[in-house]
């Protein structure tokens, strides 16, 4: 018996990491221990007070029921307070904040709320693959916009404005950028908001990396008039070491929050209350938490620079976020070739830039989510194999 998959899935491939991790798992089972420098899943634990809040609230008898779709008031308030404290953005916790079961689900919720067949959405190339797949699953058409090193990995909004944007309903942007580590300037943010207003395009800003190796966390909502055109996603996955906990948020104008909630309320039955209380604790942490985290990432990044020098790659030392993005040497055809060479010769996995779009073909991306000792081991392996 064969049941045909729906058309919406026919153009959607299995996630690259899903396939590659299976191959790496098989290599590990066969006795080849692979060092994985690919995925940005924090290896460090959350703050002890966060874990304690989960334990203590889970031990209570009355915290196990279904929860509201909008999250508990304490969590929405903590999210609004966090935005005010670190981004200097004022949000109404009752109407402008929507907790999410991870910000990745928010990408899908936004696309399913606003896009349909006949619509177009602007998606960065290179960019997080989920933007592309969520747009495709909604039935809309993906329209790439180029990010290049020459333009500091920012879209050329002047060039875009000269094209036919009549079918474009929303634009995905992500700064600090993944995979390139580029930061957006205030000048660019203001220009982006003006671009969205002028062309009636909803600017969807995915903002999970703003605390990682970045002295000044930035939100697009800091800019004047931003609430009229910007929806912003944020997450505790990277900034609070809570990737597996799945806690994110959508912030913006009340009207849009309510419209997304109409879709979301048909997809889940709320977030476990003890988990929400633990998230409140995470959001109450001060600057010292992020400083301590970044000191660790800074020392790891130095090791990654060393590793990339051995591979004769070029990189910008000013990039931020949880990865290092690097241009491969001309001796390799593309990032996939270099990635496979390092995997099969040195038993080290590094992400090929091409999985993020064609503009990433000449690049690789290294995650900072391993201990310094692991990076030392990876460096030794590469030193003894790749250049011999």
C-alpha cells in the first residue's frame, strides 16, 4: 500500500543535519569517533536557579494541567521586562508578547498565518534553511535575496526596491546573522523599516543570537516606527543554554500577535507550567550571566580561528554569534568538499556553507558549542591528517 505525500512536502527535503547526523552516528557505531563541530546546540547548562525552578514547580501537585495558549502572565511579564532591560524596548505583556514552544515554531506560525499560494516571501541566501521550508510549506513562493561579503552580508535594499514586489507579503531577516555572524547597523535597521513600510512588507526579524559574543544586544523594535512593520522572534535556546527546553517568544503589534495566536492555538495545548516558571528565572538573570557565557565562547572562538588557519580559510574576527563563518581556500571546489575531506580524513565534522543557500557554497561554518579540549583534539587531528 502506498500513500502519496501531500504536494506541500514534495519539494521539502529532509533537513541536511538530520541526514548527516545519521551518517556520523553510523561512523561512531563503527568505532570512528567523530568530533561534531556542526550544530549550534549549547553544551553548557542553564543557570542552576533555572533548573531549581523547574524542579520545585514540577513537584507541586497543581502545575500539571493544560496551560493557556498565551502563556502564564508571569512569563509574558518577564519577557517584556527582559526586552526593556536589555533592548530598551517597551512592550505590553498582555497584548504584545506571545510565548512560543521554541522560536522555530514561530517561523512556521507566521508563514502559515500570513502566506498562501500566490504570495511571495523574501528569504536570505545564505540563511537559516527553516525560513525557506516554512514559506514553501505555506504554499507561497520563496524569493531569494542575496547576502554577500562585499555588502557586509546585508541585503541591497535599493536593488530590491527596483524589482516587482507586488506579491511579496513578508521578508525574513536575521541579525546578528546566522550563518555569517554579521551585525546590522542602526542605519541599516532604519532603512529596512522604511523599506517595509514603503512596500507594504511585513519584516520578520529572527533574533536568537543577539547576546552571544555581542556587547550590545540589538532589537529591530528599538527603531522608531518599527512596531508598524516588524514582528520579532527571540529565544532562550542560545542566550540561556536552554535549546532543548523549547522556549521562545514572538513580540510586536497586538493585532499581529492575535492573528498568529489564531493559528498557534490550533497547533498546541500550551507550555508545561513549571517550564514557564523556569523560563521566568532565566529571563531575570543579569548581565553577569551573559558576560560569563561570552568569556567561555571567546576562548573557544580563538581555538576555532586556529583550526581555520590550519585549513587556510579566511574569516572576519569581528563576527558575532555562536558560529564562525569562513571562506574556503581555492584548493577546494566548495564547502561540501572541504567538509567531507575533514570528516573522512580527520573525523571532524564542520558544516558546509552551501546548506544555507548557493551564496554559501564557498564557505564553511564552525560551531562554538564544544569544550576547549575538544577543539584542541580537533586541531590535532586536522594537523596530523589534512595537510599530509
